[in-house]
C-alpha cells in the first residue's frame, strides 16, 4: 500500500509539474486536491491535510528551480518585477505558513476552493488588451516600464509595458500568504495580478511567477519543516515527479499561445475548486 501510494504520488506530481511549469503556478493547485483524494481513499496514512499542504509547497520549489533557469535564459522572465513581488511574497509566505498551522483542515479546503474559483473567474474574463482591474486613469509615463521578449509560438518579438507596479507589488503579499497558507506556490494569485493589474502577457507572467515561487516556497517550507509537517517519503516521490514534469512543461510553454494558456488555466482551476468546496462541506 505504501509503495502504491508513492507511485500514485509520483504520477500526480508528474502532471502537476508539467502544468505548473506551463502556467506558472508551481503545481500546487493540482497536487493538493489530488493528494487529498488519495487521503480520502485510504492510500495515504500518517498524514493529514496540513501535511499535504506542506508537501505541496516544498514541491513547488522543485518546479520553480527547474523551470526558472530556462525562462531566464530565454529572456521571458521579468526579473525586475519578480524581485519586487518576490520580496513582498516572502513576507506573505511567512505569515501564511504560521497561520496555516492553527486552521482546521476543512476550513483550509474551503479557502482553497474559493481561491481557485476567484482566480479562474478573473483569468477567464481577461480578453487581452486593457485589463479589467487596471486603473481607469493611465499611469504617468515615468512609472511605466517597457519590456520585450521573443515569442516562439508567434515567431515574433512582443513588446509590453508594466503598469501599476506599486499596486501589483502590494497585492502580491496575498500571493505569498496563500502560498504559505494553502501550499499552492502563490502562482494562482501572482499570475492574475501580473496579467490583470500589471498588464503583463500570460506567458511572461507564468515565467515570472515561477521565479517568485522559489522564494515563497523556501520561506514557507522552512516553517513547515520546523513544525514537523513534512513527510520525507511523500516529498521525495513528489519532488522527482515534479522535476520531470516541469522539464516537459517548460519546453511546451514556449510553443503555446497566451490565449491557449489562459483557457487551460481557467478550466482546470474550476474543476478543482468545485471539488475542494464540496469536500470542505462534506458533500463528497
């Protein structure tokens, strides 16, 4: 039974790593509800939902480290935005990890599901061009940061401007907080912030999010380790799967269009959101 659980964990982590690398979410949004399902059917023993969250956050570090180097090398990651938002994420991750320890499992599941629904809604309504949540009054030119990257899917160089940077950095605290609280790496918050508030293309937002995930994952993971919430066997199996999946996802991302990524992101978030909410209400 233990060996079977490790095999299933590896396969789930493989998928989570691939999608996590493609979408910039670290894989936690898939890993957490999937491992929770293994817990429901009795394949995981000696671990509760808190331990699953801790495992997930540690695994997001593997996704981030595997993918970030490739994206940085290809000049897709926006390092400047990543550093600014990353510093605020660290503060949020510390706060979230300390809070998670004291919250009941079903309450965490409910928060997790609501978070995914909110994120999916905002990503789905994003049609490109002007952001739905951006300021109505344009920011002055001095505060706008201009960048560019080469998009392999469209075979052309894409230029973009980063707007509302201060607002985005302040909001990114919640990305770190959610990472520490729910073990999802923070990408489910950071990616929408970059796309909707800062006006960054989905592909750049995904790559930059992975850069940030390495920071908040390390912060929250250290707290979980000290608290004794990390199962070394489960983490080992999941990290290997995440690593291999992330290598595959990194290659796929560069060949997909931004619109395709947005649709994938929205669909899988809705599915897992519904499942986690029903589980928290003990309907399933």
